[in-house]
């Protein structure tokens, strides 16, 4: 990594840490009881801290996505494998959707649960469950195959 970029990133990380430390000190100085009971203290200490955390989270996510896309564009072979993997996941999602039910969600006695009526929401929830099960079975199968290979060696 470039030395200048490394210095800049170190300074940014230090600045983020220092801001977080200032918020930490403010919380300690105010005390738990005061923060829990006084809305004005909550608004002056907790709200800015939450906003700071959200900004750092969003910035981190955006930077991670940008660097991932740039890295994929720089390496066409990796991009090709990634697109194939995404395609396979889409195939599994289509399979999960096709085997999912859009029936109403009922309890053990057959009564429809609140907000569990039949329709597209029920279908997508069922799809998510089936998709997770398919991926879990594939993951367990890969683990088992790897385990058997390590025993054979």
C-alpha cells in the first residue's frame, strides 16, 4: 500500500477513534441514571453518538462496496467467477421460489395467525426458508465431503 495512503487511513482511523472516545467520556460523565431518565441528556449525548455510528457504518459499507467493485473490474477472471456464483445463487432462489407455498400461516390448531394470511408475503417468507435450507444442505454436503477427504489422506 502507498505510504501516503497508509498515513491518511491511519489518521482517519485515529480521528474516528478519538470521536468515539469523546462520546464514551460524555456518557461516563453523565451517568447511566441521568441518561435513562432525562430526555434532554439523551438528545445531547445519545442521539449524536447514534448518528455518528450510523455515518461510520454507512461510510464503511459504501467504501467496501466501491473497493470490491473496483477489485472485480481489475480482475476479469474473478469477476467471471463471481458472476457465475451469483447466477448459481439465482438458480437456487428460483428453485426455492417454485417449491414455496403461498398458503396462509396457521398455528397448531389450524387458526390463521395474525398477519399470516395467504399471498405474496407468505410466498416470499417460505422462499427464504427454503432457500436457507437448500444452502444449508449444500454447505453440510461440502463439509461432509471435505471431512471424508481428510480422513482418506
